[in-house]
């Protein structure tokens, strides 16, 4: 018997030893091996990381007028982990009962909390879990539906129909609305509703400079908890090209939360403050921007077109003072962006027609092959040599170089291009910047097409603006060469980067790409082009009283996009010019695509030139430019 008792004791001790050993081993595993995993699990359960969105930098014009700014807004989420937890939901029902009791208003905060805790225990004991969750949801919907601008049925459906644990209830709520909602959630002890601070982009003049400014969009990102957060990024225009400077850097803050999911005061374990983005100051002037857009809209309506562009530049600095494209859209509502988001000024390529004759004529002047008064025979309107056929719109005999520009003779332009030779002609074409991007800080720019094919017919047609493609911005830069003493400048749309305290972080100075023409050649071209807007020229409607205007008209048939040849009765008309001619303060180009009017003949001189004249007159007054020519008598009397 004694032996049997000893055996039982040994077995019992062995079991205890083995059990305690297993328990010790498990404790060692938890403390050492699985410590990190359990710590992380605990952290996820009681810690939350709140994103602190960076304020996106403003976009301002050259006079520091705000064009795009960021507005703090909030997104409301429902966390179903909390909303469907009866232990948490009971707090809301406890408050609902307690606040209806007599004497509630006389209690201080501590007494109220004790009463709510007491009632919560009673509710958990007497109510099934499903009933608590259902009543709490009805309670929350009743309190929050109206402030959210929803019907109770709508809010309930949003919450219950979602299969995810995180449900977005409302986006882009103004700060005051979000603050009222936060107060209601806290005051009524409602569980499961959370708020995320975000930023909304707002444009102060949403119908001006739309393609230039561009817009932002949202990128959705899923957090470790499964919550969907949004991040604002630039999608188009300056918003996209200057994204790295405008965006700033988001911050974050960690909170420790109690069993109710409420932030425990004084338990923030780490904080990274957000860094605001830099403000981007543009070169454009919104006063000039409004002028060119008003006049372009009037021109398009009068001559029955829907597409076009205007670019206004400072030829001395390369700064773009205004740029507009049509059709366009509202930046705040972004309707029809897919159809109207094409930036005609930098993305459209077209055959420029006669505005391109500056390449051949300035080339022979620059090389010393001809003078402004060198004469060529224009074959009375029809030049033919083998496969080369060069027509003129009027029969001309002998014309000087100035006369070729004044009358816009195709044959005359070809004759001067031949004096240069195809090789040098295309070298000049490249020096002017055609066939390559200008490098303006805007995405999606077209390079155009301007290459030497080695074909004599292509060369003949290129001399007067066919068999190649350009963008309106390229042509504006080209005429700035003539206006700016022969230098090709890189077009600038950004003037500087500025911190929120006004400190200038970086400036973008003028950048000379290359010297295209001698200053004397540019002066001679300005003089020749000024006669185009005088009596006998093709652009008399571009003249501005009190100023000498220099420029050139362009009329080109539209190429058939679905086959060879050109469309019947479809044209791209343009005018590129500068004011005042002797020392230009600005260069502007007006391009109107496919006007359908029958009121006038569809030429650059009848459609684009008068639009330029109105723009130039208003721009000169806005810029307070002093007249350089005697005013006509009625105007002089009005000026006095």
C-alpha cells in the first residue's frame, strides 16, 4: 500500500511539474518570443494614429492676388468596431436616460460621469446585446442626421449597407459644421463616429486661367486599421507641375484611447507636426488674364468658333503675363473636364501659315543676303517649277522684303527662303525653337513638328507656314525673339516660391536659350512688321490708336485628320504682334480654330487681328503705357 501511495504521489508531482513547466514555457514565450507581436496587438487596440494634413501652398499671381487656396474640411467616418460593441454602445443609452432625469442639469461633470457609469451597468445587465446596439444606432441617427444634412433613413442605410468596418458618411464638411458634429458626438456620448481633418482646394476665380492653374484630385489610401484616407495631389496645370513644392508634408499624432474609444488626455506618445507647402507666385497678371479671356470669348462668339488660344508675354523676360485656351471649364466644379481639359495654347499643334514667314525673311536679313528693300519677283500670283507649286492669294509682281510681309506673299517668302537654302532655313527653324518643347513649367506640352525631310516640295511649303506644326506658345516665343533684340527666352510661368511668412525661397530668373538674330536684324523686322498693320497691309484691324503695332497675320487650311489633303472651308486663323513696335512691352498671339462665320472672309486679318487690337488697346491702358504716336483728332480731344 505504501508503494502504491508513493507511486500516486510521484505521478501527481510529475503532472504538477509538467504543467508548471508548460506554463513557465508559455510565459517565457509570451514575454520573450511573442512580446513584440502582443505589444503591437495592444498598441493597435488602444492607440490611434491621427493624420495631420499639411496645408497646401497657395497659388498667387504676380500682384500676390490669391488664385488657389486650401480650406480645412473634415470627413466623417463610422467605425463599426465601436458602433456594434454593446459595451461601448451602452454609454450612449446611459447618457440618453440620465439626461432625461430630474436634477440632471444641477450635477457637475464628475457626478454626471458617475451616474452614466451606473446606468451603463444596469443597461448591460437588463438588455440583450443586440437590443443595445440597435437602440444606440437609432439614438445616434436621431441626433446626427439633421446636422449631416441627411434624412434618418438615408444615414441608417449608409451605415447598414456597407460591408466594411469603416464607412464614410460625409466628405468635405466645413470646419464649423464638423465642429458642431464633434460637439454633438461628445456631448451625447455617441460611439463609433470619427472625424478626419482634410484639405479642400478652392479657386477664387474658377473660370479664369483654368488650363494654366489646373486642379487637384484625391488619392485614396487604406490605413492599417482598414480606414480609407484621402490625400490631395495636383492633377493638371501648375497644380501638377509644382506638386513637390505645393504639397508640403503631412504630419501625424498618436493617441491612447480608453475602452470607449475616447482620447485619454495627456497620453500622446509622439507627434510630427505637418509642414505647410510653399506658395507659388506666377508670372501672370489676373487683370490682363481677364482682358484676354473676355476678348477671346467675344471673338469666338462673333465668328462662330469654340476653340482657340491667346498668349500674352513679356519679351524682355520671357514671363507669360496671361494665357487662355478654349473650350474651358469651372475649376471648382470640374464639369466637362474630359472634353474641355485640352490646353490649346501648349498642346494644340497647327500649321501656322503666314505668321511663319518671319523665319525666311529674318534669316536672309541676319545672314546679310538681303535688306528690307531687296526685291523679288512674285510671278503674278502663281509660281511653278516641276512638282513645286506656290500659289498667292493675289497676283503680285516685284515686292521688297518688307512688301512680302506687308502683302503676305507666299511666293515672296519662298524666294527668300531659297536664298537661304534648305539647310540654313531649317537650321534657323531649329534655332527659333520650333520642333521642340519650350520647357514651360506646365505638363503635357507638345513639341510640334518642324524637320528637314529633304523634300523640295516640303521646303517650299514650309517657307510660308505649311508642312510643319507649331503651338501657340512657340509662336509667341518666336515673336518675342523679334521684340526682344533677337534672344530666344525660355517662357516662364512661375516667378518665385514663397514661404507662409513671406520669405522668398527661390526665384526663377529670365533664361536665355540662345541668340537667334542680331539685335539689328530684330529691329529691322520690327520696322517691317509695323507696316503690316498700316494702310495697305493685311492687318490694319490690329492697329491701336496712339501706338505703332508690329505683327503678322496667318491663315492656314486645316489638314484633314482622317485622310490626305485639307478640309474644304476650314481654316486656322491667327495674328501675332507686339506693342509698341519700337520697344515692345508685350507680345501677344491670337489663334482661332475653324471659325464658321459667313459675315467676313475667314482670314487672320479679319478675325484674329481685330481681337488682337482690342486686347492690345486694353492691355496698354491697364499697363499704363504712354502713347508713342499722335492720336487721331477725336481721340486726342477725348484724352484732354
